[in-house]
C-alpha cells in the first residue's frame, strides 16, 4: 500500500486498502492510508471523515499515528496532530517517543507554553539534558512572543535563567548549545556583565564550533558595556593573528576614537585592560597600521586588509578635520599603489569604490590616466586599439573602465563621444571573448562587464531622448547573452528594458531562465508581477502570481520544519531567527500585492464569465469587512540593487528613493485592496425581502452591509487623494531604480474616476431598492445622470487607448506602452461596470415583474413605466456599442501589428556590424510578437465580457 502511495499511484492504493478492509474491518492503518489516497485524488471531505473516524478511537500503534501525521500535514491541519499525540500520551504515559512527537507537534503550531510542559514531562521520564533545555528554550519563545515586554523581562526570562543556573550549580552542563542558550538568556535580560563572565569563564571553553566564537561574543558584550579599552585590546590582538579580518579593523578604529574622545589614560601600575595592551592615541593607531603593512609585505600571499585600513584611517581623520598632521600619505598615491598590487582581481573595483570620495574631483581624469599607464596593453599595428594580452591585463583595464564610470567621466561626455566609447567597449568585449573560449556554459565570460558598461552608456543616451539607443541596448544584451547564457545581469537588464518598452512576452522566458530560488521570489519577484498584467499578458500574470504565492504559502510549513530541526540539533540561537524570518515574509509588501492582484485578476478572468461573481468571491473566502494586510508592519523586501550599477552617488538609488517607492507602493496597494473589497461587497447587497420595512433590513444585516460599502468608499476616496498628492511631487526614480507603480496611469487614463463613480452608483441603487419606486423620482433621476456620465467617462477612457502601439518614425521604432496599459485599465473598468450592472439588474427585475402583475390586475394598457428602466436599458445598449467599438479597434490593432514589416527597418546608425543586425532583428521581432500577444489576450477577454452584456436585458 505504502509503495503505491510513494509512487503516486493513489487510485491503486485506495483499491488495495478497500480489499484489506473487507477482510480486516478494524485495521486502523489501512483506513488512514486510504484517506491519504483520497486526499491526494482531491476527495478532501471523504479523507477527513475517514481520518476523524480513526482519530476518535485514539490509536496508539505507531503506523496509524505516523500515517495520520502525514495526512494532517498534507491537509495543512497541524493542530490535529497535537490532539492525536495528547491522546496517545495519556494512554502510554511513559513513551519517550510519543512525548517527543507531542513536543514537536506543539512546535509546529507554536504552542510555546505547552511545549515547555511537554519538555519537562519528557525530562521526568528520561532525564536527558536536551529535553530539559527544550523546555528552557520554550520559555524564551514565550518571552519573544509575549505582547507585553514587561512580562517577558520579569517572568519568562528570569524563570529560564533560574532553570539554567540550577544545571550550572549541579555541574550538569554538557553541550555547547546549552552554553549558547545561557548566553542568549543573559543577553536578552541585558545582564551583559554576567554574560561576559560566562563566555570568559569555564563554560566558555565549550564554545568551539564557530571560528572565534568566544572572541566575537566577548566583543559584543564589551560594546554593550561601552568597555572601549577591552574592545581595543581584543581587536588589536585578533588583528595581530590575522591582519586581513576587516570587522576587527572597524572595531579597532571605533574604540581608538572613543578612547581619545573620553581622554582615557591607562592605570599607572596595573594591566591596561582585561584583554591586554590598549592603543589610545592616533599616533599609536598610525604606527599599528604601518606595522601591519610592513608585516604584509613579508607574507606569502598578498593581503588587502592593511592597505584598505590605511585608507579607512585617512577617511576617519579627515572627518575629524585632522589628517595632514599624521603624514599617512596621499590617498591618490595609495589607491594607485593598491591598484598596482590588486588591479587584476575583480574585487579591486569594489574595494576602491568605497574610498573614491577621498579624491578631489579635479584629479579624476589625471588619476584614471595614471592607472591606464601601468596596464600592459599592446596594439597589433600602428593606429589600432591597444588590447590586453592576457586575462590579468583585461581585469586591470576593466577595473579602470568601471572607475571611470563611477567618477562620472562618461556622464559629462557629448553624444558623439559616448557613441565612440560604446564602440570601443564592444570591440574590447568581443576581443575578450578570446580568453573565454574554454569556459563552460554556466561560467561568465571575462569581458562581460564591457558589454554591460556599453549598455549603461546607451541607456544614458536613451534617457536624453535618443530613441535608437534603446534598441541598440537590447541588441548588445542579446548578443552578450548568446555568449554568456548564464549571466544574470544581462537577463535582469533585458527584463527591465523590455518591460519599459511594453513587451512582456520575452520577459517570462528570461525570468524562468534566471531560475529564481526560494527567497528570491520575494526579493526580485516584483520585476515580473509589476508588468505582467498591466501589459495585457493575463495568463502569464496568473502564472507569475502563482510562483510567488506558492513560495509564501510553503514558507509557513517549511519554517515549522526548520524550527523542529533546530530543536533536534540544539541550534537554539537559530530558532528566534527562523520565527523572525517567517514574520518578515508574512508581512512582506510583495506578498500582500500579489495576493490582492491575484484575486482581482481571477475575478477579471472568471467572474460572470465561467462562474458567477458571487461564487468566485465565495471560493476566495473574500469578505468586504475583512482586511488581512498588516499595514503597520509592511516590510519592503525588494532587492532594488540587484542590477549592477557604476553610477556616481548623485545618480544612484538613494535611501530617499527607497522611502518614496515604498510610500507609493503602499498607497497603490491600498487603492487596489479597497477596490477588491468593494467588488466583494456587491453580492452581499443582492435583493432582500420586504425592502420597505427598515427594521427588518437591519435584522437581515444588509443595512450594515451597505454601511460597510459606504465606509470603504470613503477610505478609497482618501487613498486616491493621497495618491494624487504623492504624484504631484513628480518623482523620477533612477532608470535602474524601483519601477514606478501603475498609479499614474490609473489616474491619467480616467479609470480611477470611472471606478469610483461606479461604486457611488451602487449606493444610489441600494437606496432605490429600499425606498421602492413610488416617490423616488429624485433618486431615479440621479441614477439616470450617473448612467449618462459613466458612458461619457468610459468613452473618454477608450479615446485614451487610441493610437498606434508601435510606430515607425524616420526608420526608428517607437513603442507606446501607455496605450496598452490604458487598454488594460479599460477592460478592468468595464468589468466592474458590468458587475455593478448585474446588481442593478437584480434590483430592477423584481420591480418590473411587480408592475406587470399590477398592469394585468388593473387591465390597463398604460401603467406608466418609471424612467429608471429606460435609463438602464439605454445604458446597457451604450455599453454594448462601446465594447463592440473597442473590440473592433483591437482587431484593427492586430491587423496593423501583423502587417508591420520590421525587416525593412534598418537602424540608421550603420555602426551596427552584420552580427549585430541579426540580434536587432530578433529583438524587434520579440517586441512585435509580444504586443500582438497582448492585444489578442485583451481582445479575447473583451469578447467574453461583451457576451455578458448581451444577457443584461431586464
């Protein structure tokens, strides 16, 4: 049976289980295995019933318990496992195995108090140290999860401390993990002095698994206690051992300057400090660093630490305004020497990047020339470009080119100069490919950065209005990718540029080839989810949301497993980290965005097409009252520096950009989330009995439903206002910085005004529903006017979608992604209009049939029809006409896109070589095909919506 299940042959497993159960009716394990088969074939309810049948008998055989655990885990119901083992432990009170299973079951659901009790119960049966410390750790977890910090400091942590102290006194501490735990408790209680004594004492000798574990912990405590002499002496001692450990240079400098500021002097008779000799003046620091450099020159392999430490010291002295007295040398000369020593290492650029602000800007060009002079480049013939003869020279030259970009030398060039540099860089790139002939497909080419830097220069030109430059960017990147198929930077940049041009089709494939793993779905997933739907690729949008959601949902389950492993192996200090990781993912901005957009997308594609709006909303368990987004704790986990960048500080992405981007994303998320909740409120308003009797309606809870809708509408208005205020700042993010949201297009297309007035219309129709037709002439007129203005607004929105998506101007292609985005907004707005219309329909239908009954009774031929019916019918007819017009417009776009002959387009700059032309053709083909695909998907969806309009005839 288990073999069938393991091999995924679930139906066979169910049949075998049935055969077994015929012979042995009470075979618990067979029933549970059958339930697993049912669960995996989608029959959840039957599986649950069968499992509960077995669970009610409180089984104690290992097979049934294990099988039920597997089943409950697959059902995402870990809380049922705890009940299972609680019963088993009662029946077999001395079983170590069942007690430890019970402990782990509590760990899965985060029941820390019960974990503490289960740990102690285990320790009483089998007095093993790990069980005792499981209980202690569970106390710490109670302290971490307690809302009241006071409670955690006065009750949970002191209790945990006493429990460990008891073991210390009885000399029962055995493992390193137990010392780590003691240290963790003292640190959380802010008993830094005691923690230091533990680490420095006999117990500290057990801290051996990590390199310098004791020293690092001592250093942390000295810092907390502001014991700068000890900090200084310890970091000094560690640097004598290893003069390449950067973190200790930082502590060394921090402590030296702290001691200077405090005018510290060593005590006359005794030791300087617990850790030995202390440096407390700048002279000593300078001497110490010079000695490290002298030592380094004797070492067998070159070390970067001492040289960089000297630059760091110069920077710190400059900040204090006292550099020149100490004769440390000229930063320019020091960086030059550093380059001579380490220029052939890829890290040379990132090392020097930190210190370039020590150079005066007047020296930039001279500095670069000085570096170029020492690189061994040779020209094949007179007048030809001098090229590197080996990989070392190539690395050195690349480092200089990157520094030139960082110092802003390329930014100040004229257009023609920039184009010349692009040509030169590409020539060097292609020459550099010689050195990478033996590289594997998964390895990067040595000269890839030349290509990237050329593309960055072209991007500058594009932003300055040079339209051809962007096509050249794509051409060079596609060429680069053909030689270096694993280069993530090429792929990421291609993704950004294609999206800017409105072409999503090639992006899906590029993103898939990045093979994003685990946490990357949260950090770079935004590159995909931001554009898929807004560019009309609905199927791809669904898929990209699924990728992300699958990761976020599995995170819950996976984290519990990590925590259990941490308990098993005594890695206690990791447990709070796992919990913090889980919380950080649960309150991720991207997670909230993807959840909201995914539900809106599902409604857009299915509601009132394949299923009714009401069913769709029910299947998503949506309700207008509930808001599951943790607004106060939203975390922006996006990696906005994932694209390499060599821009100077003033052009690079700043903290301010991050803050503004998060603010914009949050406002947009609020607008989208409120839109979703308003739509989910529509079915709750549906027709109620005895509309006139207002007391009754209050009982039915419907009047509170309309109050919910009205309150959500006010919140939407407020969010829209803050969105407009935000956009007034006209913020421009750097081209490789965070992509702006869809908010600007939402307002400028008129989509926002349309959607808001649709929700106001809902409120009016509800009023008509409760007051009845008699004496409601004013409401009816208001509704009639709303219908009219809505048709006008929707027509306006359609007018903003007109125009060529791709046009050819002077032999250059220009795309208009904003027209595509407007079309997508149109489809969404018309869908909301139809959901609101079907609510109108459900209100007006009963009125109409009542009128007809009256007409029959009175046998009069002319019972006057209230105006609202004609208004509604006119409105529906106009919606139908408008949608048909848009569908025709889209057909026209399709024809134009198909007929567009891109081959005849040659980029005017005949700088392109023959091989480049091949890539240009590919790139333009991809953009054309993507637009065609977008238009097709939008057209298909609109046709389905047109069919639903035709059903709206009262």
